[in-house]
C-alpha cells in the first residue's frame, strides 16, 4: 500500500472556504486503477497560526499513484478552482509505503 499526503497551511479565516472547495470539487478518483480511498484531515494550528489540513490518499502501490499523476483524471481534478488566498503557499507532498510486518512461518 502507498499513502500520498499533501499538507496544507490554511489561513484560519478561510478554513470554511477551504473545506467547501474540497466538498464541492470532483476528485475524478473513482475508477482510477489502484485508488483505494481518500480522506481530508483537519489538524491543529502551526506556530504561525495557520490551520493545518492534510489530504490522505491510499493507493495499492506507488506505481498506481505515479500513473494517476500522469493521467487526464489528475489534470481534470487539479484544473478546478484555485486555493490562492486560502492557503499560505503550495501543499507539501509526502509519500509513505506500508511496511510488511507479517511473520514468516
């Protein structure tokens, strides 16, 4: 499993606008090979007072995520509206691969 997370620093007075933008947009993820699930997470505030959010997208593997990044579905999803003025800069992407903790027999 591969987990792609984008962390967003949101201007606190625009938090409702940020959530609305996510609620109203089409992700174009349904039917994308390897897509498992999506969540938008709300955290605390950073030392500068920005409200923290993270998008949490689970994929079968990193190859599925990379294929999506190069797809029409990705371009369509990211062509919808701008978060300019809502966020204080671009999101910070991090990728995580699950560790197999099963015991060998």
